[in-house]
C-alpha cells in the first residue's frame, strides 16, 4: 500500500480527534507564525495540514494567502467541510509534496506532520528539494520533527527522529557565530 492509500484509509476510518497529533487549537504553530510578524498578505503553505485547524485560524486572523497541501484527499475534504464557507478562502492541494510542483513560491513553509515521515534518504532529499524550489528568497520554513527521545512510529509508520545538530546537518545549516553565546 502506497503512502496516499495509507493516509486515505486512516482519514476515512478515524475521526480527526482520534489522531495522536490532533490539537483543537494549534497554539505553537500559530505562535511561530504570529510571533515572526508574518504579514497578513504573506503566502503560507501548511504541508501535511490535512485536518489541522491551522488554515481556518489563519484565515480568521486575516491571513489572505493560505494553502494546505496533503497527500490525503479525505483529510482535505474533512477540513473543507469543517471550515464551511471560509474554506473558499484557502487553496487546497491534494499532493505528495516530494514531487508536487506548486508553480509558485511561499513566504512560509509550515510542516508539523510530514518531515518526520521521510525516513529514507531519497524521500528526505526529495522533500528538501521541494522546500528549496518552493520557498521564496528570504522565506522561512518551520519543520516540526520528533526528537531523539520521541516515538519511533506515528500512526503505525516509522518516523525519523533528530537532535538539533543532526537536523542542522541534514538541512545544510550551520549556526552563525554571532548567535552563539558562552
């Protein structure tokens, strides 16, 4: 069973509230966007956003360019129905972000549910290539992953876990000397 079929089954058989990652209000995600003073006209994509309430909350806060991409059409449909008329203010994309051409750039790439599922180096490389071609110059990406002590599976699938140094190496980032403190 492929990734898309797996997630279709999960979202058809479970209520969103049954998922271990469910949040009625994604406070940390909202804080990362609002705390970074993201302008209301910034283009924001929530990859793996599925049934998350983040898109609806961003629209309600006045953000005008919100996109949700998820591999599961069932998840996106549930989110659209729950959001009601406001769903028309969100762009919904059913796609595997590893290979999808968004045909545009985003100022913010938000991922709370996908990167940790990229356990094979080829999948991880394809994901990061998508981020590089889709993120606007000067844009920012938020990738939430499991730490070294986190779970080894999510929804029955293996996950990759990262410490800060390993994640920085994979992302090709190095700490700036001017940000280091004694």
